C-alpha cells in the first residue's frame, strides 16, 4: 500500500514535497487508520484513508494559491494607499498602517495595532454579554471557575447534566466558531474539532519550574515537563505514529518557554491551520486523552481557570486577525514586499528617502503588532524583572485612581475634538461614573468590559504582556481594589457609547452633509462616502429614544452594494471579508476615540517604550524599568497633545484656532482636575488642601492634570518622605530611585547611625509592599503604624514633615499620630 500511495501522493503534489515529507504524510494515513480501527469503525479501507489525505493536500494547494493571490493584492493595496495618500511623507504612512499616527490623513488612525485592540474589546464584550444574558449562574460560574471541570467535559462532548456548565460551553463554542470563520475567510484552513476545548496557553514561568523551583538546570525542567505531559496526551492522534516523541516534545518545550504564542505571524500562528506536514512536525496540535487530562495540564502549566484560557485564546485570535487583515497570511514577508515596492517607487521621485524603507527602520512598530517583543529571550531575567516591577507597581500605585481624576479633563478635550463640546463630555463622563446617565441597552452592545470582569491587568500604568501567572492575577486584583479597572472601563464605555450616538444622530445625512469635524474623523479611520452610506443603511440600535450606530448588523449590507463600491463582482468570501473589515474600521473608531478620552498606551506608545527589546534581555528589562509608570505621560503627550497639534485638516478647518483652543482647554481644565486630585489625596492623608496663593502648588496641579499623573507625584517629590528620591533618580524610574536610595542609606550605616539607616530602608520597604498603600487604607496604616515606626527610628520625623508641608504647600495636618 505504501509504495502505491507514495506514487499517488507524488502525482498530486508533484515537486512541492520531498520524499521524506511524503513519507511523513503517509505516516498520517497509518495513524488515521489506527485511530479508526481503535474506534472499531467498520469497513475501514487504507485506500479510502489515503485518498482522504490526498484530497486534503489538493485543498491545501488550492488555498495556498488563493492566499498567494490575496496576499499580493493586499501588498499592492497597502502600497498604493501610501503612494496616493502619503506621498509627501511615506514614512508616516507606513507607521500609520502599523501603529497609527496623530496627523490628519486618510486612514491615519486605522492601524493594525488599533484594529487588534478593537477586536479584543469586541470579542470580550460579546462573550461576557452573552454569558450575562444567559441567566442562571452562568456568568458567575464562568468568572469564579467553580464549574470549570464540568465545562471542560461539556466542551469535549461529554454530557455532565449540569445546566450552567452546558450553557457556558455552548457560548464558548459559539465564540470560538465565530473566530474560526473569520480566520478561515482570511486564508486559514481550520477544521472543526468536536472535542476542542480552548486555545492552549503554556505559562513560561511554570515551564521553567517543571522540575521544582530549586532546580537551576533547564534540561531537568525540560525532561520533567515531557514526562508529565506524555501520559496526558493521546499519543497516536498527536504524533501520528512518529518514533521520536521525546525529541519532538523537548523541542516544543524550548519554543513554548520563550512565549512563542505571543507572536502573531499569520497562518503559522493560527492554531490548527498548519499544513499537513507541519501538523506532523514542530507545529503540531497537542491532543489530550480527555477533558480531565487537559484540565490537569492547565492546572499545572497553563491557565488554571477556564476564563483565563478562553480570554487568552480570543485575545490571540484578535491580534492575529488584525495583522492578517492588513498583511495577509505571511505578515512579515508581505510587509517587506510592500517596503520594496515603495523603495523602488520613491527612488525615482525623492532620492532623500533612499535607505528609509529598510525593515529595521520599522522594527519596533512591527514587533509590537506581531507580538514578538513580548516573547521571552531569557526566562530567569524576565521573571526577575517581572517580580520587581510587580512589587513597584502594587507598592506605589494605590492612589492611581485619584491621580486619574485628570482623565476628566482629557475626556472633555476629546469630546471637543469630536465636535461635541467640552461640557457635553463632562456630563457624559460623570453620568457614567455615577450611574445617572447610563444606557444599559447600549452598554450591553458597546460597553467596554472591566479588566476585573475579564481577569486581565489594567494597562494604564503597566506594560502589556509584562505579567504572567500569579503576578498577573495579583496585579489584576490590585487594580480591582484600587478601583482603577472600574474607573477606566466606565470612562471608555461612556466615550464609546457617546461616539456611537453622535453618528447615530447623523445617520440620515449623506457624507457631504456631515460637519467637517465629523467627516474628518471618519476619514482618519478609512471610512469614506461609500462606506458611510453602508453604515447608515444598516439597522441601528434604538434605546431610550436615542439612536446608536453599532455596526452589529453589518451582515445586512448586500453583496450588490459591495460590488458597486468596489466596481467588480465579489465572491461570498470576499463580501464577508469586506463586511468584517468595515466592522473593524468602525469598532476601531469607537474604541480609539475612547482611548483618547481616557488616555491609555496604544501600540504606538508601546513601540516607542519597548524599542523592540524582548523580555528577559538586559536591554529589554532595563528599558522596562526605566519606562515604568511613564507609559501614561507618554500617552498624554502622543495622543492628546499630538492630536491637538497635528489632528486637524487644513483643507476645511481652522487649524490655528482649533489648536489654540484645544491646548488651552487642556491646560485650564487639566490644572483644575489636577488640583482636585491633589486635594483629595491630601485629605486622604490627613492634610488640609494646599494654599493656591503659592505658585508652586499651581505648578504641581498643572503637572498632575497635564498628564504626569502618578509620575507627577514623584517629580514634585511629594512622596520624598516615603519612597521618592531626587529628580534625576526618579526620572530614571522607581526601581533605580529605590536602588539609589538604598545605596545612599549606607552612609548612615558607616556613620554608625543605625536608626536613620533603618528609617531609610523602612521607607523603601513601604514603597514595595503590595497592597499597602491603597488610597482608602494608607492613612490608617500611616497613623496607626508607619509614622510611629519612623518617629522611633528618626525622632522628630513627623514634626519636620508637618513643617515642610506647611512651608512648601501651605498645608496643615489635621490628624496627628
């Protein structure tokens, strides 16, 4: 059979595979045969199974040819877009495609990075909304994990008889199927597995500790993981009769411990879509014996909760869809092809651009959107850095929500930028925060899920992908307790709903009848006259007498409308992809404007901060220490100030007047909110409000409200008595400041002053103790414990602190320890 099958397979694939690769395919035939016979299915014929594999190869070849054509079209479309829309500065055009820029221009905010964020938010919102609507205890059970093993079994096809577990499994399957359909439309070839549970996650930290935390030899961890996972796997289904199982698993461990799953590189990153040959080699899917075996593995090496596993899978899919939508099935190769086309084109037009189209020039941005910057180069280095930043963050950001009062000012200026007015924005934000202005129906469709609900870390002051495992879950708990998750999700939800209503109110108007500002915002997300007509033609959401364009009914757009817009006949798959692209464009608009109203680091900010350095490298860890807590100020500079300086269209707007009004509004209202933030923090610390007759306090309010937030506290040395340091030390990052203070404390030790040595280091300890400085517990700790210890170690400490506060700020302590 083997010889005949070899000849037949070679006839089909010609010279695409080597003899060794063909033999690998034949191994699969034998594997399938053994599996079918094990299931005792009747009339199993080798020839039928061989033909099935041959048919798969033929389908795969057809898909590969189609993908090559589609990839080429995407490359040409992106190249033409830059040539047509960004001919004056193609470098900006390229960055706009990757991470977005603030300059006004066609598609300047329609970036891969923003698409990925919008898709993540949409997938999460839809999943949790379905769980909420399901009733019963489905949502609670999904969040608390009490029914995880039952849901695992339901997902694997078992009937547990537990109603809520069955409901959860059906909802998870529905959303996984939705993602599978989108990926297949973009070029994947993912089959449907009836017993598929979720996308697997392998925690690098757990993999490097498989043999025990005291073991330092990585090979022992590798072999320990291999021996633990082997009994849990369906070996025949996973390895297809391969003899070198240990070697394959060892190779997989090396890749998994580096966080290879963080990278979104087209079809090679799509779970279950590798070629037939790759499925039998390094890209294989791990098939577990049953749901219980998979559950056991996840508890030890993956996400211990189903919720985290589902969220992780949807996030990875969203990021991969985002990059494949722009650059096809081989994103990096296609991006380089685009650069080559642009290099050739502009060489004839602008010689000054010679050498500007090299991949290295855009490496930071590309590594951000393909996720490779989040891979681990050195597991131990990444773990140490992660731990130190965890203690810094959870030890110092207890007042982050109070510092975020300045978000109200940025929300107002964003609302003004959209043409809705400053005080419309303020009323909208306060209405959402207080609950008085919430529209429940609209929020169910458009609302941003709290990170507390989803179970992921808040990224306002923390780096994306910087925390895994226990550190991630504890960090999320911290941001839940200090209310930052609640604050950010409410403001983002309010802005998302507000923008949807803005365009819902205008859906009766043609594009040319919209205001210049409304047209220009749509243009920045690639929505032109034709696409606007499609959006306003679909069913809108009507709630509480208000109309919202949500794009949930995007399937209502007829294929004839798409034919007319593109000027050619399209297939059903092409029409589905067009609808999906338009849906992403609009959801991108809603979320991106929300992330300007409540400034949060986006792909552009992260690319500038990470600089393409991976986790675990010396450069990568030092950079992450240096930029800790700086992501928010940088986001303010890039997204708010940059928007006002470069975001207006000189063709139909008064750029100078708008720019002056926007910046002035930011300064005035930012300073007001900064003063409010400082006042609340002072009261929570037992101090009276600051004397605003002192110029220094106005400066502090400006810095606090102008984007520095928590970092403004450090720069103004407000926390110097606790865990601050000199301006230079603080500018280097909190970890460097603490290290500098620790080294300086040895001066007291050398001089024999043990109490001052102890006091200095006690302050460092306070600033690195997780959960100690939450804004509603810090004063109680200080007055009951902290001040007494410092007074003992440094007599007169509180008296000097009180005198200094009155001299510098005009504040008095109304509470005395």
